[in-house]
C-alpha cells in the first residue's frame, strides 16, 4: 500500500522518539531529581479521545474537539462532530488553491484550524454518526491509498496546465472521496427534524468568527497579524503576533476562565513522549523568546501536529503543566490518550494557539485591532 509523505512522517515521529530515548531519559532524570509533584486539578469539559490512525488529519480531530468543548461550555451539550466531513471539503479546497497557484504551494492533506472554519462557513457540519468517513466498515482511518491517488491526479492536472478542475476532474475527485470517505449527506435527522449541514451548524449556535489564531515570533511586528510561513498554512491565513509573555498569558487566562485552547506545534522533539504522556524540555532554558525564534528559523521546531489543551496545573516547583488531549488513541499511553506538557516545551515548541476572542485579556486585546 502506498503511503503519502504525511503518513510516513507520522511513522517517523515514533521512530525518532524511540531513537532518542536515552537522550530524553536524561531530561526526565533531571526533572525527577527535583522530586516534583503535580497538583491536583479539574480538567475543563471535553469529549472522549479519538484515534486519527494513519490519516494526516490531526488538525481536524483537534479542531473539532475544540469546537465540541466550546459547545459544552455554552450549554449545547455533548456533540460528536464528524472530522472527516471537514477533512473532505478541505481537501477539495486545497485542490482548487493548488491549481490556482499553478502548483507553487504545498499540496498536503494536513491543515490548520482555519481550514475547519472555512468548511463550516461554506458547507456547515454534521455529526459523526451521520458521516464517519469509513464507508466500507473500516475500524480505523487509513488514508494512504486516498492520499496517494489524490496526489497523483493533482500532479497530472498541474502537468496539463490546468488552473481549475474541469467538470470531469470534479467527477473523478468526488468519486475518489466517495470511495474512501463516503458520500456526504444533503440532509439528515437531528433532534426529530430533518436538517441540512448548514442548518445543523446554525442550530448549534457556533460562530466561526469568534476565534483567532495567535503566534509569537520576532521577525514580524507585535500586536499585528501576519501570514505564518508554514507549508500547512496553505490558505495564507493571518495569525495575530504577540510577545511570548502575552502568548502565555492568553493561554493561561483562557484556561482559567473556562475556555479550552487549540495547540499546534512540534511533536517530534525528543522531549515529546506519547507513551509516557509527557512533553517537556529542561526548566533551565533562558531567553525563551530568542530560543523560540531560533528554533523557528533553523527548523529546530516544526509545526507537525495539532492537539487540544483542556486544563493546566502546577508542580511543587511552581512550573506550569498543560493537560492536553491528543488524537492518537489511548493504547500504550499512561494518561489514556492525554499528556502533560511543561511550560518550557510550551514556550519553545508551540507554533500557534487558537482561542475564543473573549478569552484574550483586555489589556492585550486593546493593543490590537480587535473589537470587544
């Protein structure tokens, strides 16, 4: 079976962590010598852990989990949203964008939260039990053959000089997606009435315009938006740029006020250990902003994963630890699919966060162009 680059990267992620096991042991030994203990805490409401398996859709799993927590926070109850619905329509948007740019951007099934927002605005949403993306009764998501076939066909269209799919191209693309993900519903039964995906989203009361993507890099002005230079930002979306202290303050304020936070960043570092349910760097690192910038510029940090922060606590030495929901299932993980990330790892290895605009402290928001 052919597997695309993104699936290979997922496999390499685990191999890298295994190869660097002994190096990371030294880091953990250093922390353990401090004899710290995590203080008890209550996580914010979230839905159960899922498994993206062999699909480059962490962004859709984490992003929909984030939305599900927002629905819980606003009293809408527990709703299980379809990750593959947003992944499918985002795939089609990526094809159109790639052709329009004559193949000059990266064509990838990976993405970011703004991809989900685009799908919500244009196509709505559906529950998982209506569209699970496994039309042949598969147990797990495995997009190897889909991604390979799609990449090959898109490459062919580029070689033919096409800048948009023809009608026959769309028939073929939809045919592929129907085979591997299933046909999307025009309408379905929800709460004893027939609704469309757009009406379903409206009934949920989720407003895609309430959310902002935020980052912290010194090569752009503070408190201004800029287009983040990353291959998974294929839509050229803008991220609000704030100093690292404010970046951390926004995250902590959101969690303290009952808002969860979407995380994107590097999961290939030696300190990221899924089995041990921990992501950490030494707490002795100085000048976090400059170290963060350096790892961005020399690719020492890489945006290759998206997760969902649903809580935080501190240890007996006063350091913050973030409690994070992953999308790699719960098997082999000491925290049933969750992990703890220390403040040093968060400061250096987090590329960006997403929060509800209302979770941004007033003193920071007043420095931006955001309206209250």
